[in-house]
C-alpha cells in the first residue's frame, strides 16, 4: 500500500487523464506489479494517483497487415494467449521466459515501459529487436517514439501517456530469445533477443538486443554492423564478438556482480543464437 495520503482518479477519456497527469505530484497507476511493489517499499509517494482502467482502447491487440499494435494495458499473460503475438517467435519466446505466474498476469506493456524492472527485460528486449514504436498522447497531442530513443533520451515528458506499442512483423526474418536464469528460478541473468535473415549462409540482416546483464535493455548496433555480411561460422562470429567490450555496455545484474562473467554469457548466447539460425 502507499503510505502517504493521496487522491485517486479513474478518468474515462485519454484527454482527461493527460490533464490530471500534467498536475504537480500526480503519478500514473499502470496496474503493473512493478508499481505495486515500489509503492509497498515506500519508493512511490504520489499526491495524486491516476488510473487508466476506464480509458477505452488500451486493452487490445490489433493487427493491420504486417503491423501489430499492442495496447498499454495488455498483460504478458494476455499476449501469450493472442494468436497474432504468438506468430512473432522472438516475442512469444521472450514472454515465456517470464516464469513467475503472478508477475506474468499482473505486468503489462505500459508498466514494462514505464518501470523497466529486471523481470520486464525479456519483453523489452524483444520490443527493441523488433524496432518497436511507442504511441504516446500528451498535452501537445500524439507522437510516436522509437523504443531505443525512448530508453536513451529518458522516456516521456510531463503529462504524456503511453497508449500502445507498434511492431512490424517480418516473416522473412528468423527470431528467437535465448537466456540464462539464476538457479533456474526465473530471474534472468542474461538474455538475448535476435532477428536474423541469411542468404547463402551469410548474414544479410540482423537485430540483437540484450537484457538481464545490462542496466537497461539495449540494442547492440555496433555488433549488428560487424555481423552483417559475414559468412556464418564459429570463427567469424567469435571474431565479431571480440569487438564487444564492457566499455560499450553498462554491464549490470542485481544477482551477479562479475561483469566479465556477464559479458562472457552474453557472447555465448549471441553465438548460440546465430549458429542456430
């Protein structure tokens, strides 16, 4: 529970929610398990809490041709039951990597993007690899933010609300999620979301994102550039991976402090993923 006194609002329109969140001291209640945990620890002390539970259109998955739009209130469990989502292997496998049933049922797209807790990592890494675009409504209207820009530039401005995330589904690419979890307990130590296309055993296109072993889920664009165009072999992949260093990434995990070991795990998972493509 939130220990300090606060007011609670559940507006019925996005415009009303934006106005309420533009006020000083207001916070968005996403319904995500991460926010509940933060509030219980006393880390969240809002003067006003704004819920989106009555705002329509946030709890749906819609497919337009090769584009998939997933509402911010859609839970991880609901995504796993959706045929369109499960047709995207890298996302479906990432969702399955979230082992805790309670977290899976009480975490949603918006909560993952707002709070970015370690348990959200697999899904966020998949969104990054899929070049997700975040659809936002705020005081100045609607805008779209590339998910890698969202993480690098510090997220949203005051009063902005995430409506959904848009993904492009490309069936010509092979996608997968590979991970190591701590003592098989579901806590991701290191995870890799990958999309790859090959031609005559050479890599024509590749997208790679890491989670668990880094402070925030991250696209590995310099490594993507190094791997694109090479013939797939253990030697060539290892040579490209040698260029990946701790200086390039913010290596971090709440359970394991050995950064050299975490970087080694990351390289092993990437190599495994590419060789299996």
